[in-house]
C-alpha cells in the first residue's frame, strides 16, 4: 500500500536523503519519496512485512520526527502557515543576534581601531572582565540560535552531518576555545603573569561564534523567504468551485451546499454563474468560458445534450443540467489531485554545500584531532597542541561556505524581480539552469489570450462605412467576438450609428435596421438561414481565413455581403523572438494546447516550433510533461491557466504568466510579472549565470579552507616559526566572506534581453500597423462578484477612448485604446469606483 507521512526536522537536502535512506532500509519498503519543501514523505510498502509505526520509528531513529498524514485535502492549505511562522521566528533570531553582535564587536574589535572602552574593561589589568563581558554578550546569540546545535548534534550522532552540523562545529569550537582562553586569563591574572594575559586576551573567538550564527541565519532567512507554500495552489483550486448550487428538489428550486449535490440531481445555471459540477445539459442554451479547463479563450456554445464541466463560467444564456460527476470525481477535483501528486513527487534540490558537508565536517574534525596528536608527539605542550587543534576548527568556519549559495541566490532573485521575473523559491532558480526542454501553453502565453480583429475585407463597400456598420450591429451584442469588433472599430474612430429592431439569433449572429437598411452579421449559417447568396470570392476568403485558424464573420446589408471580419487570438509581439532565443540557448520548444490542430499548427508555423501537441485536457498536459521527463529531459512548463496547474506542478520548473490565474501562479516556481515570454528566456539566462556564480563562490570558500587549515594546523611553525595569529585568522575568515559576497554582487550587472517593438505578428494591412491599440493590464484588489466587475468596467470605459475587459478570477482589467490615458487617470478611475489598484503595466 501507499501511505503519506509528515516529517519534521528536515532542513536541507542531506536531511531528506538521510530520511529516505533510513526508511528504504526497513524490510518491506518498496519505494520512498521525500519532499523537503512540503515536509512530507510518500512510502509504498508491503503491509505483511512492516507497518506505519515501523516506518515512523525508522525516521525517528534517524534523528527526525514523523507522523501519518491523513491525506485530507482540507488540511493541505493549512501547511502554508508553517513557512510564515518559520520566517517570523527567523526574523526574531536575526534581530536579537544582530543587536548583541554589534555590541560584542565593539568590545572585541573596538580597541583595534582606537575606539574607547569603559574603564572597568580597558587595559590588560581588566582583561578578564573584558573576556567575561564578551562571553555574556555571546550567550544570548547562542541561546536564540540553539537549533543549529540541536539539529547539528543530532545529525552528528547519527553520522549524517549537514550544514547545521558544520555551523555547530565552527561556532561551538570558537566558544569552547574562548572559554578556555577566559580561564587562562583568569589564572594568569591571579599569578601576575601579564605575558600570558596578553597572549590569551588576543585569543578570544567569541565574536567569531556570534558572527557565524548571525550571518548564516541571515542567509537562511533570505532563502526561506522565497520558499513556495505547498498548499497555496490546492487552496486556490478549491476556491474555484461555487459554494452552493441551485438544485431542483420536490418540484422546487432550492440552493444547497455544493457538497450536497448528488449524481442525477437537476442543477440550474444562469448567466454569470460558475457550473458547480460536471454534467449534461437537459434544457437551455449558453456560451461557456472553458478557459479554466481547456485553456481556450473562445467561449464555447453549449446546447441540449452537451456536457459541461464544473468551474467553467456561463457568459450568457440559461440551462438546466443533470449532474453526472460530483465531489472528488469532478474534473476540477482530478486537477487538484494531479497538483497534489506532482508536488509530492518532485525531488528536492540538493545544495552542493550540503552534499559536501557530510564529508567536510568529519574530515575537519579528524584533521583537528590529528593536529593535536602530532604536536603532542612532537614534544609541544598540551596548550600549544590544543591551540592548534581549536585553530583548525575555527579557521574552518562555515561562514563563506554557508553564504556561498544563499547570497548568490538572494542577488539573483533580486535582479530577476527588477527585470519582471519572480522566482518563488531558491530551488526554482537553481533548477532552471538544467532545463533543456520548454513546453509552452498557447492561449495567453504565446498569444494575447483574447480575440482580436486580424483581417478586414470589403466587398464593394467603403471601408469606413463597413466599420461603422459593424460597430452599430455588434455594440449591442454581448458575444466575445462582437466585443473584439467593437474594440477594433472604435480604435479607428469611425462614426457611431444607431441600430433599431435589434435581434440576436442563437448560434448564428445578430440583425438590425441601420439607417432604414436591414443588416446582419454572423457566421455562414446566418447567411444561409436568411437566403443570402455568398459570392465565390467571399466564400474562398472565408475558407482561407478558417484554414489559418481564424474565425470569419460575415456582414451583409440590403441582402448583399459587404464584408468579412476575421477574428483570432494573435501572437504576442515578443513570442517569435522568445522561441528563437530559447532555441539558441539549446532548449527544445514544444507547443501544448487544448485548441484544435489547425489553429495550433498555424501558430506553431509562425513561431518556428516543430513539436506541437494539440487538443489536450489538463490530464494530458501533465502526462506530456511526465513523458518528456521519462526521456531524461529537464522540463520547464510555461502557462497561465488553471488547466496548466498540473503540468506546472509536474515540471522540473513551472513558469507562470503574471497576468494569468492565481492558481497557475501558485502552482509555478517562476512568475513572469510582465506576461512577456521573452522574460522566460531571461529567467533561464539568469539561472545559468547564478549557478556559475555559486560554483565560483564555493570554490573560493574551499580554496580559503585548503590554504587556511594547514596554516592553522602549524605547517609553517617548524620551518619558519610562524603560527596563525587570531588577527590573521579573523582577517582571512572575513576575506573569504568578502570574496563570496563581492562575486555574488557581480550578478547585478545582468542585462535583460532586448524586446522587439510593435505588434509585428498581428496580421493587418501595412497602413494600419501604426494605429495599433495600446494595451495595459491593471491588477485590482477588492472585486468580489460580477457586480464588482461591472462597476470597474463602467468606471474605466467612462474614460475617453478606453475599452476594458475585466476578469474576476485573475483580479485584472485589460484596457485597450488607440491612445490610453496615463496611469494616474486609470488608477483614479478604479479607486473612485471603490477598489484598489495594486499593479499596472
């Protein structure tokens, strides 16, 4: 059977590896997967050979804690609170440590740079008091950072040393030797031996212990702050379901909690509402926004007998449906399960410093022991031998080693944020440099994610008159394609005319009377149903546009076809350049979409992508990523929709478009805040530069130890009479940290890729390219329902020349126009409507 466990006490990759090794050794255990970030473990075992308690005991014997995880989804989001508590605790430790460290450094290093000390600790006659003050100032730092000693000591006892062990040994050695020196000073003062007092007064290492613990905690804080909360994606997915459903019970419509909907129930869904469960329409007709499941931006027309999926949104219409899948069987619940499983199976990233810690710590301790023995055998005093041994441990301070990774990652993530690339975890930044395959979602990722007019063809009508007619016909329609035509016509500032006798024909289009002439607009069925002949040229043009993946809309006046508008979801301006840049980096690119094959192939041809997978559901997207991983590829998935969440979680690195849904962002490791695919290229480039920087930092850290340890051991004492003084040791230790930090700061010189200008890939006549619409995306807080959406839309469109699309799920408003107002006016319009603007780009 398979059983999930919660595991406590893991702090690095070495910890998770040790837990996995301990449980794998239990008889009857077939497979173990440990998730460091989630603090969980999935174990497959033979119930006849072992049980859960035996597995828990194996974890505890390894020095960690474990408990059976109930596996309920309701508990999953609660895990997100743990990192917040951890960050608060670390922040407290940093503040307390820093306060005492500053005072400690004043007392220990102040006299060296001429700073005055209080009379009771100044001069060699008060050396004991000065040493005692330093010890007392060090104790609070030791106490508040005691977890390093607890965890480090535990891992040493179980012969599985980690970074905590390295920190504990380095700082512990400093304190031990400082206490030893303190006693020597006290004894020398009593004996009047001022020479010994002078010698040991400069051999205190209390400030080294305080510095080690404070700086390493600071590094771990910056690393922990970037950790992704494992329950966020699942919580956001569960929020997509409506809390209630309108169900027919006893010939009456009643509202019941979503949990009480049963298979076979008849459910009523109206315009603007989310479909509560999966089912089949038994009455009515509607357009559904299925982008949450399929990723397709175009609303889908649904009639009696068609299936509908829970969490999709009714754009207009009304229908009754018969529930076929409820609870954990719905498509949304399956997506949640996929996100859970993919997140749990993702292997933790093993930090290079943690990998070598298992060898470095025992080797250093062995060198220290051998050093003491050799000097004793050579006839030196026990004091000299002990001094050399402790010096080896002190010079082996893990300060530079501990900072090598987190400082570079801190700078790398900061540079990324400055350029619109948000790394949600240090692991994401580290993992991305290995990516050799990028899977791109189509809608909203490489394309704009909304229908726009790409072609306008006139048949005997004046182009401006055609646009005016189209505007008059479509302005009263609530169809998304009509919205695209209205936006386009208004951007050309055409004359607005009044349409009378307006009528919508389901599944066909609209018709009305304009200036006394009967006009209509719609699909080919609209023309045939009204007995209109379609000219051969118009028929060929429509077929050509459809073959290119576009939707042709026919306009007629006085029973004559006067024009065709083509509407499609077009490429973003930088998509082609981004694909080319990825390929130049040696990365294979795959286009993955729920859209039809013809459209997908057309988009892929424009992008220069050979590998295309079309007409896929969320489960298939996750499967495609898993298959590529099985081939040995390191996969990055780029997407923006809920339907991408399982694939984002399954991929080695999930990259979410910033204007996408909160679920996609929560499931991803990297977020592109500017929704620009070129930023994905920069993310990979930055990751590779950061990892190269980390390797350089680790080299300097170990180079320092390779030089410093032999000198500390006394290799220069016999030939040259030189031994490592505390001043040189402290300077060398500081220099190693300076080298690491200075090298990491070089990442600040990273430059983002240049972005091509203009709407290069929008198919419009050349004379129109300079009149392209401007677009801005506003991130808004406070919208709770469709009424809020209507208020925001009305407030924005009250501004001259502005057309707005407001999305409740993502909390964004996309405004377009030939000449948009400045950011201040857009912000003012939203805030006067009662909402808060938190981002505008």
